[in-house]
C-alpha cells in the first residue's frame, strides 16, 4: 500500500464542476432606463419621492420596486441631480415603461423624460461625418374644416337610417346632394364635435373620429361597450362613459392609449383628442352608494370650462372637484367642499371676453374676467337655500343669493355669459302647491345685481335668446300636469320677456295663451323662434314666430315704441310624431325628425325655412338621426362684420344675379323638356291615328256587303206649356 502524499489544493482541477454550476450574469443594460424630469430634493424627502415614483409607474401597469431605483446625488449641494436610473426584471418591462412613462406629467411642474441606458453608447459612437439628409416629397394633409370653403356656402347634415349613414349638402334644390356615403358598420349612433371638425361613431370596441374631405379615420379611443360621449367646447378632449365597469384582462395591451389595472372598476374616461392618450378615469359610484342600487345619472357627468382649461365633477352633497387639463390634477390640490351642493354650471365665454384676451401683444384689459361657475345648495334646518357665483381659479365668491321655500333650482346661462337665470320652484308654507320665480343675474354690471320675475304657474321650459336680451318660457296650470297619461296633451302658455333699458328691468313682451307647445327652439342668430309640441301622440304643431317683424331691431330697442308689437306669427306647420327639432347653423332652416328610437310611426325628417314653408319631406322606415353639422365661430372681427352689413346690397347683387341665372337655366331646361314631351306625344298620336285609319279602311272594305242601314228616330221637344184648369 503506497504511502499517502501531501495534496496541494492548487493542483486539483475543478473546471468541470465550475462549468456545471457557473452563474450566468447579464452584462447588458437593455433592462435599465434613465428617467429625467424629477424634482431636485434634499435627503429628507428621498424616501417619499421613491414611493411616489413607484406609485406613478404602477398606475400605468408597470411593476417597480423602490430598491430598483437609484438616484445620483450631488454631495456638495446635498441634493439630488433631478434624474434616476431604474432597473427592471427584463427588457419587456423596460420597453413597457418607456412607452408608458415618456412625457408622463409627474406633477404640475415636472414631466418624465425616459430613455434607454444603452442609448448612451449608441449616441456616443455616432459618426460625426456630415451627410446631407434626403428631402422627403411634400405630402399635403387634408384640411379638417375643408367643408367651410364650399363655393355655394352650403351647410351639411348627417342622417342615420337602419344601418346606413349619409352626409349631405344642404342648399337650393339644385345644390342639395349627397356629400359622402360611408361604409361604417356596427355602431350605436353618430355625433358631431362642437365645432363640426369631427364626426364620431360609437362601436363595441370604442369611439372613432372621422374627418377631412375624404372622411378618413382621424383618431380612435379604446373604451369597450361605450354608450355616451361628450366633447370639450374647444374640441381638445373627449369624455366617454359605459355602464359596464372597466376590466383589464391579463395580458392586455398596455400603453398611454389603453386602460391599465389602476383604471379597473371605473366607468368614465377622459382622452386627449390629438394624441389619443388616456388622461384619467373616474367612477360614477360615490361613497355610500349601493353597488347594486340603480340611480339616474346626470350627463354630462364632467363639465368643461369654456376655454378647456378645467374639467369639474360633483360629489352630490359634498364637493365640486375641479381638475386642470391635461395633467388632471386637482386645481389647488383640493376640492371645493360645499355641504349639500346639488348642481353647478360654468359661465360661457362671451365675445367680450374673447376680445379682451384675443391678442398677446395687447395688455389684458381690466374688464376681462376669470372663469366663473355657479352652484346652489338646498335649505338645511334653519339655513336657507343659496345660489353662489364663484370666480375660478381664485375661488373668490362674487355674489350670493339666499332663497326660501325652495323645492328645486335650475341654472340657465345666456350663451354669451351676459345673464344667468336661476329658475326657482318654490312651495307654499303648506307645501300643497308649487309656483315659480326667475332670479336673473346681470353678469356685465357692477356687483352682479339680481332681478326677480314672479310667476304663478309652473314653468316647464326656459330658453334665452342667443346673443340677445330676451327669453321665452313655457308655463302651465293644467291640472293634468305631472299626471298626464297616453293621449293627454297639456295646455300651456308661452311668454316672451325682454330687458327694458329705460326701466332697467325685464318686462313681458307678449303671452301666447292656450297652446300645446312644450319646447322652445331659438334660431342661432336670435329673432326667430319655433314653438313645438314634442313627444305627444295627439299633437305635433310647429309655430314659426318673428320677434322683430317689420321693424328695425336696433331702432325699436332704442325707442321702445309699441312694446311687443313686433311679434308676428309667420307660419304654422305640422310634423306627426316629431321627436327632435333643430335649427341649422345659419338660422335660416329648421329640421324636424321622428326617430325610430322613440316610436315606429311615420319615421323620417323634414326641412323648413324660417317662415314655416316645407322644403324637404322624407318618410323613411327605421330612421334614427338627423343632425346639422356645427360651424366654428367666425374669424371676422366685429368691425369687419359691420362693414359687410353696411355693404350688404353690393354683395347681394352678385348672389341675385347667380339666382336669376340659375332660375333662367332651370326655366330654359324645363321649357325644353316640356316641348320635347309634347313633340313626342304629338308624334305618338299621329302614328296611332295613321295605324288606326289603315285598320279601319281595311275593315270597312272587307265588310262592305254586310253593312246594314239603320234609321234612328229622335223626338225633340220644342216647347212645353202647363195650364191649370179650374172647374
């Protein structure tokens, strides 16, 4: 047996064991991102910043641990350097974070800028040899408002019947034609954007926007089972709602244009129209609501300021939350806590406000004002109901009005923001009867004075004249009001009021008694109004009224002579089963329609002029929608518009010549057509006579021997005399 020898461990070969159990390290940096745009902080805020950053990433469906975040530090200054390195498990997670978080608004002052760590090597090794870039061939894009350049100045409208949508031009009979027949399939309904730039279709998968002269798809928003949409006033944002809560299945596509797990359970989504990005989601369920209980939802659920800077939502009885757009952060980092708040509305932006802020070169005038909103709270114990005007974002209370014995309030802004009417339904002390007051705020006067118009009857409808100082109401004291059954039509009175500058109050112009009208539709230009009976199975009258008939509007308002004498009935029409009444943007034509969504009797639409003369009538089965295409505000200044009005006769000559030429062409074509038809008729008669004559001659020659002569005796009474013989 050999003697043992001393073994040296360095002489032992471990290579086979090392190769078997060697740990493979990833030397690449594809899973590392550099995130810039962080706040510069001191060490006391480091932990809190890491928590918030990880939370922001998780909102977009990106899993991130705090220990995976490394923030470089400026030891000399004792502060961070404003960026961080983030290491993810794999390349796929890093790619998702790059797509989701690049340009993500972290707060009001900071936005994330995300890049790959490997881009350092890529850009460090760039060849600095200058290479002249290739010039791409210019491709012009379609103008989304190209329809405004129509030589005939025609408006457009969309109709939806069965599964077919048509976009039509409206003009003279010779100019009315189909503009486009899309092949859109499987959608719920169509809707125009507020300025007419887009038409939206609602599909099972979400919303699509179409536009341009070729009607190509412009944007899409993935919100499954969407039921309602609402555009912001300036068409920058879109709100979508579905009765089905958002569900994000496992493995679903993630990114700025899709829902993330953080959005699950919500119903409302806010989108950026230009980028298609999802800004935020909300739930329609409030704290304390039963998850299974049904309640009526107010729509729009989110209300936009007229300049698209803010969007607000109400938590009934608790608060109004105003969010800045597009960051969607709470303005001032807190909501407006208002106990008992029921409803609110933003003040519209009028022409005066637009002029004050139209150019950056001019100093902002003192008359320009902040955004304003109005809200009301009901009576609570010994505290009266209250209407409050609030400036925003300063949150300054501009005016408050206490109200007593209040059952309900409705807020009605005039479209220029000159007046606010609060329609107050009051009850008597016994609470057995209801009457109405109109609290009218004058928004252009100092301290916002309030005028009260007292009414004895129930007001069913209220409507301001666009850009005017008049309003109309529909009131009724019919005992069937509130309890009407099928076939019962409520008797109503329609009253017009106008601001009397001499007495500085609103005065009654005229009351139209014993009507069945329940809807008021003002022309977009004011002056003309249609009173309609909508939703009744027994009445469907349309009354066309002119409130400045045979009078110069400016002169009449200045002199105040014959108060109310300018109101004139222009025409009466009827559209059986009418469900919708809408003026075109020019205020010259009115469209009425009977939708199959409401009933199935004589569905279709009709177009009338402002005098009530029927121009078009189409009865179509399964007809659903008729919507005029809105027009954006004019780009002409007020001075330019006044100049055009002064020279209107010169412009009208050219149009009259065109009309005369068209009429003469139509007449010449009609006369030629009639002559051709008469010539064809005469030629046909001559041919038939000739054929008939030849047949008769042949027939007579063949039957000459069989002819039999017949004499006919006719007695003719020449005179008849009656005599009475007396015995």
